[in-house]
C-alpha cells in the first residue's frame, strides 16, 4: 500500500481540484447542476482515483485506477475549453488550468509506465 499524499502527482491534482472549485464558484447560477458540477466531479476524480489505487493490493489495480484518473483529466481538459469558449473563464485562467491538466496527465502516464507488472 502506498501513501497517496506523498505522491507529487496526487499533490498537483489536489491543488488543481481546489483551483477548479474556486474558479467554478463564479460560473452562472444556471450552471450549478451542469458544468460547475461536472468540472468539480471530473477534477476531484483525478486525485480520488490516485488515492484509491494506492489503497489496492497490486500494481495492476493501481494501473487501472491511474487509467481512470487519466480519463478524468481528459474530461476536465475539454470542460475547461468549453467554459473558456462560453466566456466563463478568461484565456489566462484557461491556460493555467489546462497546462496543469496536461502536466498531471503526463505524470500519470509516466507513473503507469514505471509500475512493474505483478
């Protein structure tokens, strides 16, 4: 069992989740059950699945949860583009958050490749 909170990829994805929550708080009220909720779920799914994978007993299970985490990062990446195009966030915020998502996804894939098959 790994301590997820010691993993840099988990730390970065947790910080990203906090930023997404802060940014989405200013979205129009009609988006509370729509994009606000979706973005918060997909962003929190990234560190949540890393944490769950760390609690599993095999590298194969860890990889499975990392793959889910990567999928959530792709989902969030699109949602960020959408909210930028809808003018809910400006280009600067979009760039910062989307670059963070891409970096995290690269870290997840590096982690997947580094895990030995058990």
